[in-house]
């Protein structure tokens, strides 16, 4: 099992390295001159030169790439030359010096995602730390809805196999998988937040925290999470219910289930004690994939509902060409995706020990 875990971690690190490389090349080569993006329309040649030197934009692409990896790496090398980019970037975060190598120092630090182009030089890590928790709360709420209702509906479909209830659940699931999240968000916001607002009490837009009108600070408004969480959970709910139905039907045809039936065990007892756990393998895999993708897929849902999460921040950064925020957000989401997959692989190996031995 230990070798299995280390193997997964090694593959994940290679994947993350590939993601970082693609993101760097994509947002460094295609957009244009980042110095001009930072300064806007009022730039001068002198200002552009200063900004390029400060952020290392005047260096060759290969050097910029190594500097970017140096910023992201928890263990990095920094020069003692005050005119060098690595010295300047070292002043922007706290670190612990490990040892010196000539005129350079090896330091231990948290990954440095650089500074926003548009928000007065605010660090990207600070922006992400402010918005990511809201996205995480939304994603957890959505996946809990999808997981609970999906498993229940899958079991109900098996109990009433080929009946009208089963067919209705399958039809609804297919319809749910085919509707894009942004379209569902518009319909739900209009229907439940506007047309039926008198009965639901829900708002078309709103975030987790709202500012009190009387100046008492901010407070948590839990009802604002209902609509975006339901919308974000519709598609994974449909997938989970289909997977649960098919997996449970397959397990119920196994020999040990027939033995349990021959012993006279009630049907519900067979499902709860024997079939349910073995049916969860594909469901766990699907849930993990959907949970990780929700962190990225929540972009349009958050924007439509006015939810102040990482997805809404990405849309605003795209509108203003704030490349460091976009790059940092994509790398953080990719890292979370990889960590979730490692965690799920471990759970999957626990559910089915034969997997970890291969």
C-alpha cells in the first residue's frame, strides 16, 4: 500500500509540473507585453523599462520560466545582488534561510504566486486565500447534495427496477446531465429568486457574507448558498444516481449476494450490509472528479449568482487581463485536483485492496 501511495504522488508531481509549464507558456507568449498590461494606456518607455526589470520581463523566456519555477518552489535559490529579480522577489515574502551557496542563498518559503497587475500590487496568494474558502464551501455543499440524493435515487431505482419510478429517475438524470450549469443558474435565479421570491425568500444574487445595513459589520447569510449549490450539484447528482444504479445492479448479481438471498436475509439488509459498500467504488471516483472540477466549474455559477468566490475572481481577472491571478488560480485548482485524486485513490485502494497490489 505504501509503494502504491508513493507511486501516485510521483505521477501527481509530474502532472503538476506539466500544468505549470503549460500555464506559463500559454499566458506568457500569447497575451502580449505584460508590462504594458500593468501600466495601462499611460505608460512611458521609462516606466515600461522599470517594470520589466522589476518583474524579470526583460529576460529571455527560458530564464523567466526558471524564475517562475523558483517562485513556485517551496525550496528556492535567491541572489544577494540587489539588482537581480530573485533578490527583489525575495523581499516580497517571508522565508527561512537554509544555507548559502556563493553569492546565493537557499531559502524555505511558501509558493509565491506573484502580484496582481490591476489591484495595486496585491499578492495573488492573498486574493486566492480570500476567495477560495467561499468556493470550497459552495463545492462541498453541492457535492453533499449530489452524493446524498444521487445514492438515494440510485438505490430507489434498483428497488423499483424497470418500473415507472425507475424510468422517471433515469429520464430526470439524463435531462440533468444534458443541461449546462450556466443555463441552469440563469433559470434557477430567475424562477426561485425573482418569480417565486415571495414564497422562497431566496435572492437572485448574494454571497456567503453580507454587509449589515446598520454598520454592524458582515454576517453569514446561509440562504444565499441554496440556489448556487443546487445548480452546481445537478449534473453530478445525475451522474451519481446513474452510476449507483448500474453498480448496485451489477453487485446484486454476484454469487455472494445470491448466497445471502438463499439464507433468507431481507432485501434491505442485503443492500445495507453486503452490496452498498462494494457498489460505491465508481461512485467515489465520480464524486472525487466532480468535486475537483467544481472548483473550476463554479466560475459561471458564481458569476451569475454574485457569489464572491475564486470563480468570480477568475472572470473578473479575464476581463481585466490580470494574468497573475488567472495563472495562480489555475495552478491552485490543479493542485487541489491532484491532491483530491491522490486522496480518492487511497480510499479506492481501501475499498478494493486488489488495486493497491497491482
